[in-house]
C-alpha cells in the first residue's frame, strides 16, 4: 500500500491515516495570548518539518547534537500532503491505462476510463488522509524533539514558539535552520485572488472533479494538474501567458507536451492572460486577452467551475521574525553552498529547501538538507575529539574536514549549480538535468547538441505500439563531457538518473561510449546518441 514516505530517508516510513487533518496554511497564525515561563534549549533548531527540514534535522543529530524540529501544520510538509505525493497519485491511473492501451494483448482488457472514486481514494491513502501520525513516529524514532507551533525569530539563536495561544521561548546553542518552504503565489492583477481560486493545495486534495477547470500557468504544476484533471473527466482549458509550456525546459519538450494535451482534448491557449475574474452561481468568469499572434486573438469570456492558479510560489518568510536579525521578511533566504544565510553575523543561521529560492523540488531540497546536516554535525560535533565514525555518523565526517571543505565535498551543495534534475509526470513525461542548450550557450560554453528519436530504439517498440519520444543532450565540447540532457516520452522519468550520473561524474563521452545499455531497453538511446555524435 502506498504511503507518503517520499519525505523520509531510509530510517522509517509513516503509517496509515487515522483521521482528517484540519490544519491549513491560510491566514496569519495568531500570536499566543499567554507566555510560558518555560525555556527550551537545543543545540540546533530546525524550523519546518517538511521533507527538507526532516532530513536536515536527522542528519544534524548524528554526532549527538540535540535537535528540535518545529512544525506549525503537518509533519511531512507540502510534498507529502498537497504536492508530490497526491499529485502523482492523481496522475498514475491515467498513465497505467494509456500504457496498457498501447500494447496489443493488453489493450482489449481496458474497457473503461479512469475510475474517479478509486483514484481519489488511493490519493487519500497516499496522503495518509492528511494525518501525520506516521511521520511523527519517524521523527521520534530518529531521536529528534518535535515542537508543535508557529516559530518566529526574536534575535540571534532565539525564537518564540506559539502553540495553542501560548508563547514559549526556544533557544538554539549553535544554529537555527530555516526550512519553512513556500506558498502558492497568486497574482494580485486580474482579480484572480478574489474569486476563491484553487491553488495546488485545493487541486491535489479535491474530493470532486469540476466539470470545467481553467488552469492559469503553464509551468510544472499547471501541466501536471491539467493532465490529471483531464484524465479525471474535467474539460480543461490551460491558459498560458508565454508562448510555450514548461518555459524552463528545452522548447521541444513543451511543444510535444502541448500537442499531446490537445490530442486528449485539453484546450491549450498560449499567449493568453487573465485580465479580469469574478465568481457567481454559474461558476468563475474569466476575461482572457489573447495576443494578436494567436489564432483566437482578442478578448474572450470564459466560464469554468473552478480556476486553478499555478503561477509559481513564494518563500514562506513573511511571518518568521526575520526583521529581528536584520533580514527583510517576504523574500528568499540567500545561502552559500554550505547553506549558511548571507548577511547575518555569527554563522548561526542556515536555510534549506524552497525557502531559499535555490531549489524547487523535494529531491534537491533534501540534497541541501543532507549537506547542511553534515555541516552542522561536523562543525558543532559535541564528541570529545570529534571525527570518530559510528553507526549513525556519516563516514569520514570531521570538524577539520568541514573547515577545509571545497566544491563536491559532502559539505558543499555543488550540484545545485551543475546538475539539477527535474521530472514532470505528464503524458508524455518530461525530464531534464543541467542547463538547456540556450542556458549553456549563455554561460559561454562551447556547446554541441545531439538529439535522437526515442521512438526509434528497439526498447520503444517493445514498450508500446505508438511510442513517441525524443532525447537531446548538451555537450561541453571543450571538456568533451555531457552538461545537460532532456528526455520526453512515456517512462522516461527513471532514465534521467543515468544522465545525472554522467553530468555529476563529468564522464568524458569517449568513456561513456563504454557504458553499454541493455537490449532492448529505452536506454539504448545512449548508444544512438553517441553514434549520432560520430562516435
Ligand atoms: C503540486 C506540486 C507538486 C509537486 N511535485 C513534486 C514532485 O513530484 N517532486 C518533487 O521533487 N517536488 C515536487 N514539488 C515541489 C515540492 O513539493 C517542494 O519542493 C517541497 O515540498 C519543498 O520542501 P520544504 O521542506 O522546503 O518545504 P515544505 O514542504 O513547504 O515544508 C515546510 C514546512 O514548514 C512549516 N512551517 C512554515 N513556517 C513555519 C513556522 N514559522 N513555524 C513552524 N513551521 C513552519 C510548514 O507548515 C511546512 O510543513 C511539487 C510542488 C507542488 C506545489
Ligand atoms: N514534478 C515535480 O517535480 C514538480 C511538480 C509540481 C511542482 N513542482 C515545483 O513546484 C514549484 C512551483 O511550480 P509552478 O508550476 O507553480 O511554478 P513554475 O515557476 O514552474 O511555473 C509558473 C508559471 O506561471 C507563469 N506565471 C507567473 N506569473 C504569472 C501570471 N501573473 N499570469 C500568468 N502566468 C504566470 C510563469 O511564466 C510560469 O510559466 C516549482 O519549483 C516546481 O519545480 C515540481
């Protein structure tokens, strides 16, 4: 049975849900009316028990530091309950049906569409019914102290925790790690904020499927949710301000995805902006302006039952007391490669995850969490002499090692600039790592680009009758290494990691030529790419 364990490391998995969660991250939390005399003190205090905070806390505690993890809502954060896990659960049934339909012998067994009630029920299981009891057990099992409540800094290494109308002082002997994540950014312009729009939270936790859904934004949330709700039976209109989907990916990826969505009945309107919005009993009324270049140029009145605003996120720093330590609330917390916040004296403030604006995915945030955890565990190692490896202590961790650490050491998040993987779980899937061709050129690299039709490899013909896909790699000719790769097609999500390994390892292409892909798999495309490059 699926669980929301994506957030956790290898030390446990959360259990099944028992009751519905009432917590919602809306509105400003109240400050407590009562002040407790109690003062709690820990070596390290981590604010936010999302996937990233959990991992940072766990890692930091491994040399024996006392670590508190503070959470105002659900332990497990956005990913487990309103983001990665429920969205993937909503997408999976449509994927499985499409895969079966493309294989003669299996296709005939597919006699209907997606079973909406079963999909929503499975999503509820995956989110543990928005109950964090299992993740709490994991936190306790990891030897961390969980503090429930909303935390605000009140100065260097000190905080106030507000829980059930009571304020408690919390002190950090060595460090505070901010891992408070991000919230959906709803634009003020166009009146969208005033029509009770869905954000990703309402979309991923929906218990009914709107007959007509308008989606604003063609980024990752927009295209995944357009796919999911089209599968569930909504008539979906995707309104995109720019001229392509997934603007951070190679252009061919967004183009292939737009074609596939249109083929499945989604209306994709590019260069379309919402300029006015209202809601009444008939639904949400949107005034959409199409740029003249678009075929449907002019102004359109669109009515939908719900509108999902998927126009990006902003760091959750507004109500954190940042002003008490000389920082400006509301913005991202700028960090260096050791995840130390810039512009704060004393080396005590760190930040990881979405709140830094440096990473926007769980996996990359957890990478930064492992780095910051090791930095803290080594820098503030409480063991006499330090540096002794034990069962819980990451191998080779030492105070001296951390002090002299450089790029690609365990104490520096070097991959954030070199090799960030992203998978978009649409149909086709889109996956990429490293810079696009254009980004690599802008960075001044001597760029070579090689592409190959993924549908042309033997593994594709085994996968399905009508497999379509494409892979494109970006090569740094000066060093003869891969710096980026993009995959589009069914089942490409798990192909990405091979490219990530090649980029991080800076494997020369003449050496990569010796990495033989198995036959007949989709990975045979690696051989074809190298051949296409004249190897
Ligand atoms: C719809 C959607 C789908 C996604 N799908 C994927 C995916 O498939 N794969 C992927 O890698 N990424 C995905 N992401 C991105 C991923 O969800 C985020 O990158 C990830 O959740 C960031 O983790 P975090 O721990 O930094 O923040 P969060 O998960 O937001 O956790 C922060 C925690 O801090 C708590 N908090 C905030 N302020 C305070 C305070 N003052 N005091 C105490 N607690 C506080 C919050 O309640 C929250 O629990 C998706 C995002 C969305 C919106
Ligand atoms: N599979 C995954 O890994 C996954 C899935 C979903 C989300 N995420 C992460 O969650 C984060 C948020 O995703 P997202 O899709 O909300 O953000 P995004 O930044 O990927 O896309 C937002 C889109 O909205 C557009 N936009 C911005 N302001 C607008 C406005 N006023 N009007 C119209 N369009 C506007 C932008 O041009 C952009 O195309 C990202 O970091 C993403 O990587 C990851």
